[in-house]
């Protein structure tokens, strides 16, 4: 498997069970763990390169075992995922994959997905992968690789600016999407599609994982 990411961040949501995210995780060059994910990583035989958070969710035995890689950040204004993302930025990583950021709690899931637009300017590339699909923040007109009939949804995070698409079954033409549902349940027609954004528009593209 070709490694596309130089760092994987594991949050304390639903731990991956599908083969695609597990392949990335077990072949990752660097794994940064939010403190709540450390126990599961340990149980799966994965040793994180760094552990980030306020350490309120890590067992004392693992605190001792991993003392050389713990970085305590007690800032209550940001969550552990954001703390881990900032650590990755400071460490110089460029291409980031986030796992375990969805599932378990819907409020955490929605919050984590929305944060991708704040993270995007910090890296060459960042995305979030679940057992079912990937979320990719788009800050400018972008062409993405796809497979025919791959399910695609476009979520406008701000209700202004125009969006157009090329290569989707149901095209969007110079439209302002004012609600999340309006850009959902589309599909790719070929091996790529393009999302055209006006200057002030920011969206998150969801692409269903392919078997």
C-alpha cells in the first residue's frame, strides 16, 4: 500500500474496523494519539509516537509506560484533536490523516468534521477517514480522484458564495448552498470530478469508501 500521509492522528471516537483505515494505521510512519485513544491503540499493538491532551483519559499504567512521549496540553478552549493537530503542525508534518474522529457521539462527530476547515490552511493536505468514507476540506477550486458511481456529498460550511461542479451525476451550477442537505447524495461519473468555488466559499467534500 502506498503511503500518502506522513502523520496519522487518532482521536477517541469510534476506532477503525474497516480494512482501509486499518491498513493506513498499521503502516503509518508516525502516529499521534489523543490521550483517550491510547488504551485502544495499546490493545491493538500500536505504539504512538506522541500522546497529546490533558491526560485525563489515559490509565496510570500507560502514563508510566509512555512517559517519554506524553505532551500535556491543558487548554480548555480546544479539544484534544485540535491539540494533536497543532502538535503535528509544530512538528513539521505536511500530509495528515485523522482517524477515530467520528462515531460514538454525534455532537463530537459534527464538531470534529467542521474543524477540518480550520485545520486545512496549516498543511499541504489533511483529511478525515472513517470506516465508511473520507471528509476533505476544500478551500479553493479542486479536482479529486474518484471511481464511477462513487457516492459524493458536498457540505457548505458557510451559507454564501457560489459552487459549481463537473464530473458529478447531478451537476451544481453557480449555486449558493444554504443548507447541508442541498449538496448531498450525488455521485461521480468517472475517475475524477471538480468542485469550483468562488473566492469566499469553503466546503467539505465527503466521498464514500470504495470496496
